[in-house]
C-alpha cells in the first residue's frame, strides 16, 4: 500500500476556487475520511487524486512519486462510486474480472483473483448472478470487489453507502472495517454522513469552502474541535453555542440573571455538547420547550435566557414541555467570538 501526499493543492474552474491550498498526508494503510457540507470540495479532491480532475496548482504524490501528470490508469488507484457502475449484462464474476481482462491478464489468473476477492466479501454464492438479481448491499460489495481484484495501492470511495437504507448502511460499515483490517489498505473515503466518518476513519479531514479546517482522529475532532465550524459539524446533535461575557470565574449570558459557572474573560463563545449537559435538581435554570424521544434516550430542548440548547437525557425523562428545569455542565469549550478559533 502507498502513502498519499497533498501539498498545497489548488483546484479552480475559471474564477471559481473549489480547493484552496489543501495539505494532507495519508499514511500507508491508513483509512482517511473526507467530510464537509455540500460544495466544500471533498468529491473534487477525491477526483483529483484519481486523475479525473486536473490539479490547478500544488503537488500530489502517491507512493512518494509525483502523480500530477500521470494518467488515471497509471496511478495505482481504484475508485468505488456511489452509483456502483456495474455492467447489467455481465455476471458478478465477469464484472469483477473486467478490468483484469482489459489489462490482458490470463483468464485463469483473473478468475483466481476474483475468487479470492469474492471470498473476502462473501460473494462466492453470487458469482453467476446478474446485477439486477442482487440487493443494493450486494451490488456495492461487487463494486468493491471489482476494485480489490486490481490490487491497487490506494482505494478511493466516493460516498459508497449513500444509496443504501440506514440498516444496510450500518451493516456495510462493518464490512468496510473488516475489509480494511484484512487488506491493510490505504483508503480515502468521501461521505456526508458523520456517523460513517466517525466509525470508519483512522483520521478525519474536515473541509469547508475548499479549505482544511481540521485533521485528526474521531476522538480529537469530537473532544477538541479546532473551531466553531468543526464543533458544530462533528457530533449529533450539534454542539450548543452561546455568546457570553466572561467575568473571571463566571460568565454572563443574555437574558439570564444567574451567572454561568464557567471561567473566562471578555466576550467569547461557549460550546456545550448535548452529552455534557445534565438535568439536575439545581443549577442553571431553563424552561423545557420540546422533547424528542429516541427510545433509550431523548433530546430535550431547553430555553436558557434568550437562547435554546439541546440536552441529551436517558429515557424515561421525567419532564414535560413548559416545565422549569435546572442544568449542570461538565466539559465546556471556548471559542474566539470573532474568529471562531478554539481558545484552549
């Protein structure tokens, strides 16, 4: 498996800048996930690595060698698309073997490689079926198998699970984890689903407006977001953000007479994860607005001063809309009120 290095990568279409100085180092055998809102440049970045888009400026290295001008077929990468892109008239076996056939690999060798990949992905009983006879999850595994048989240096996944229903997505996440463990593959994976990112990635790259906002492990991003954007993008429900005025050992929130037990000086943004706030007998007062019951837990929307916050609570929740409640805080985050950057 190979490393992938993105050094000050830029991509523009005329005057429209899509990638603006992206710097990322992917280690050999690492599972990297690119996340960000629609239009942030994550799919364009993947296509630049694949050679499907021309890099405007900067350098791409795969396996330590410059790849900017290399043709897609010469980069040692295999891409799995959201749409599966299977040939409907070919069996699973022939779909998986097609790239090897084009590469003039002998029939015996290519079918041996197909059998090996099919066993890895539990596709052996399906090898003689047509794509139309498969479920969505099975078709996605065939698309992955087609990439595996090429034995690439790097796998590129472009939202491979987005067409699947939620239950099947969960199953396929487990399959991807197993595949990565068995192959030790270098993988760059694009998704809009943060659960997918948090459960699959060794490290996550968070993009916004073509720029890298933070690179780190799922735990790093959740526990120490670099700025307000990352804080609200990673984690569900999103982090609560409150503009406060620090007074040393306490701070003030608009519309609330009682000071908050959070230290700070001057104006800053206080960040509170819903899981770091608790309903209690005493503490910060608020009024319950809406309760979302999710089975084993509930999201309790509480009005505190002039602001709304979401509190994660275990069911059964013994409060109702309109009740006065009190909140206790555990971990807090502080961000610059102007730049949005983390203050600690």
